[in-house]
C-alpha cells in the first residue's frame, strides 16, 4: 500500500462516480443556459475579509471552519468556504452590472473548503454548484429560481425532495425579532449548548438553526418571525407563496430556515431529503439585498443558491441503473493496425462534435476492441484494418443484435450521421 494517501476529509472522484458528476454538470449547464445564466470562474483563494464581513463573525464558518493562513506578503488569505461572497466581490469589482441589462444572472461550480469533522455528505473539500441573480427585487425572481432548481432535480430523476421556505425579514423588521428571541432565551441560557450561549449575544437567530437536540427542545414556543415581518417583507413572502402555488410547486413554510450566514434577507429556502441521514439539505439559498452595497457597490437586490455535488451525486446514484455512462459513445472505431488507427482518428476528428464517438487503441485485438466497446456502452462498432483501407470499405456492427453492414469509406461520415439521427444503417 502506498504511503502517499489523500488527506482526511478530501476525496478522489473516479469512475463510475465521475460519470454521475459529469451528468450533473452537463444537465445543470444546459438548464442554466435556458434560464439565461452565464458562467463565472471565481478564485479558490480570497482575502479573509471577503468572508468575515459578509458571512458574519457569529457564524460557525468564520468562527471555526475556515482554512485561513498568512501568505508571504503578510496578508490573511482564506480558501473559499462558499461561493456567494466571492461572486459578489467579482460582480462589484468587474462592474458586471453595467455590462448587461437587468437582471444579471451568473453561475459557478467548483471546490469549497471548511475545516469540520468529516462525515457522509460533509467533507473538508467539497464541491458546489451555485447561481446568483442580481438586480431582481421582486418575489418573481425568487419563484423563478425555485422553479429552475426543481426542474433540475426532475431532469436528474431525483424525487421525494421537500422545498422548505421562510422569510427572515430585513434590517427594518429583524432587529425587533432578534430582541424577542433574546428575551425568550435569556432565562434558558444555562441550558443552551456552548455555541448557542455565544449566539444569544451575537445572533440569536442562529439558535433556531442549532442541531443539538436539547436546544431543539428549548426553542419550542419561541417567537415566530412571521409575527414580526414589516409590511414589505410580509407582502413579498405572501406573493412568493402565491406564485409557487400557481406553478404547482409544493412547499412547506418552515420558520426555522434561517440559514447560517448573516447576509440573508427576506426569502430563505432549502430542498431537503430523508435519504441522506443528518445532512439532509441538498440545495439551499436565499435573498441578500444588502450584500452588494456592503461590498462597495450600489444598492442591488439579489438572490442565489448553492447545491452540494456530493449529496446530489448520492441521490442520483440511487435512481440510476449501471452502466452510468448510458450516453456512452454512439460509435466505437476499432482500428486494427497503426495505419487504420490514424485513419480512424481522422474520421472521428472530422465528425460533427454532437456525434459521440471514440477511436480505440490500434494495439488491441478485435476481441479486445469488442470488449472495450461493450464496456463503454457503445451502440455501433466500425471495424477497419489495412486490407479494408486498400479496398476502401469498413464493416459496421450493431452491438444490440450483432447485425453487420459494409460501408464505403468515402461515405462513412454521412453514414454515421444518418445512423446517429435515427436512420437505418
């Protein structure tokens, strides 16, 4: 066994899991395109202040989980623990709001880092796909994002997810709610866990999000945010609920969905499942109408979400039937000899890029080629050797029933296009 092993809390993504990940990424990119989202690639490292000022000092992420270090220039650097703060920084710094008409929509995907106890669905390096919609103030933007996420899950055939929504108010009405929570928990301080004792003074909303069972019991009867919402926040939430009903998108009102980040305002939401144990949130997000201004930009309402790739891949894995690469190469070119291999490479390279094909290594025997094509779930195998090149022909075999047809090399590209589009070989 090698002495060089991966670090605790990180993992390699290898086949067949990599097939599932590719399927998820391809599906979500296609969907984002339909809904008008452009991709942004944000750095893995950022100035620590990017996260401390946006996520909040009272959050577990900032207080306990960030990978932070001093670089050789004496600057405090942090491996990004989440994507929204980085994307907002990018949005403001690059002046993106002036380059497109409203709203502006962007998405990202990649690794995030948090130092926490590794467990199923929660790693120290984990991957997220996220999307942010800027300059959209109304509940229509919230409803569209929730509809888009739900459509994404449907395309992946992931079922039995619950959408839970809440409103946590704004800077106008939330202070009164925080005061009410502080007053409610003040006489229970001795019974709260250590983290919640600290939250009581810094951000009592976080007590509602505590996963400790004893704290769950103590918050029974706590004040509800719905009783403290200002008229603007209340009408926003009621309109969102109305839109979701019209979309026939089922949801539950959950006053405990407060999220763990300080920048949220109004709408918060989670898509949850019962199939992943304690780590039941698959996608989550909310509105952050004040964050762009806090980063030095103009006042810009926004909403976003992120989903965990590891958790989603586990769910997709439950509903997929091997082989996972069911959209494997439509054509496998079995090259028998070096000359045939170079000829096949040229054919594959000239084919329409929408036609999935692959050229096998020329050193393989025909039997080895057939086994490889089968393992890749190919539909057809085109067999070509030196003799066939001299004769100007190739043999194509359909793997589903073993039927074969001889085709002229001069017409092989047209043949492939006809078969791939559903025509008879």
